[in-house]
């Protein structure tokens, strides 16, 4: 249950400074507490060992410090690690550590469930319970980074917002989380190593441009025209491809940041030579650096399957012949339901 006490990580520094002054503490206490919260990632007041016992008790009486905890962990045969995290109010979300020789990537969630109902995504069949707060998003990154350090002896190199939920429908918390992740007094990760993926919320894509963000953007496209996209992504009915093309061009004009298109191949839906030619024409209208062609990972509720290997290769060959920068991305963690589109808390105990 939610604590009636205010969350200390949600307090403004000026308000905390005034609090310390009010209880007769020196101003430097603010710096100490901020370090514990955002650099040492303390998940309890007791852990703040350079504060007096009396002050720790006072903080615990006046504030709450809710934090994510690892509930279960699964290890894939390919090295991928999926974690189910438990929130302070008893909900579950999932995050994934994807290791390769060159990089260690955290795939993080932004919402508990999702309201967009994309047909091929397991999360889309779950109700959206609530948005994650910015400190919960940061906790995911911290906990996955700890896994990376303990398992691979390397810090995270990249973060992708491609887990559960639509990041741009939790705009404020996602932006504030990235601010903390990239802050010098936070995790100090370069924004160029962060990618936010969206199913296509045009208004918010433009807002990213207006806010002059420095991270990368990925659009989950998955179809070369509105007719096919409407079948699998209901959001397309209010954010169609023409509107998204305009929004992406606006974003690029404002930021110059890298844009990637994500395109899952479904057998007999979007994998024909005609689809590849249409995708080429669409690619020419968008200042995208790359199209990630993704193999489909089956879920129980969706009737489509992945194409045969020769059809995948034919699709890739057409894009290559048209000088489209496309890369075939093989899924990781399929054996533990950790691959693209599979996150749905299935390992619930």
C-alpha cells in the first residue's frame, strides 16, 4: 500500500534544504542525502551511514523511500537476463539485460501494463494499471546495472525504453528519469546511449523536438501503409503514417538526433516484395538512419507467425537493392519470454 508520508525522492532540493533548516540541521545534509538517493542508490534511510542515527530516524518518520525490488530473475541460454520487479504498491514490471561483446543494454519499462493494445505485443493484452514514477524507472536502470556489473563485470553501456508501456504516454516521468540517468550527480550516462521507442504518438514526438532532447528516437512502424498498420496497431487510427512522417521530420529538424524505424516481419501480412518496395518509399520520406528488421516472437493471443528464412532474405535483398540501410535483428532471450513483444509478467509466482 502507498505510504501517507511524502516520497523523499519527489521533494524539490529547496524544500529539503528548508526541512533540514527547520529541524536544526546544517545545509550540507541536503548534499549528503542527495548523494545517498541518486549516486549511492540507497533504498532505505538506515543505509545512509554517514548520517546520525537520530537524523535517520527523523527522516524515516517524516518521509517514505519506496523503491523497486527484484522479485524474480531468469537467465536465457544466450546470456540475456530478465527480471521481474515489484513496486511498492504490489505491481509487477519487467526489465531485461541484453549482453553482447560490444555492449550491455538495459531494456526498461515505462508503464505497468499498456493501453495501446498492439496486437503482436504481449504487454498490449494487459490493462494499464498506472504510469511508473521517474524514480521507479531509475531504479530499474540501477538494478539492471548492478546485474551487469556482478554478472559481466561491466557497467551498462546503453538503455532502451522498449519494455512494457508507451514511454511517450508517460512523458513527464520518462523525461525526468532520463534527466537523472544522464545527470553528473546521477548515473552520468550519455544521452546518445539512450533510445526511446514509441508506437507513434505524433504530438509527443513533436514535443520531444520542442524540448530539444539529446537521446535517440525509435518508431515502431511494423507496416508500410495505413491499411495494414491499422490491423495490428490501433493507435494508427489517430496517429496515421502521414502524421507520423510529419512529426518525425519536425523532431529531426529541431534536434538532428538519430531516428530508427522498427519493423517486425509477419508472414503474409507485411513481408511481400510489394511491402518492401512500399517501405523503401516511406524510408525516403523520413530522416531515419536505419530500419531494424525484427524477427517476430510469437505470443499466444496473436494469429500471425514469422516468415520463412528465404522470405526474410528476399525482403532484406530488396531493401539492399534500393540502398536502404536495414539491419536484421535477431531476438535475444526468447526462451524466457524476454524478447521483443513478449514482456507480460508470465513468470508470475
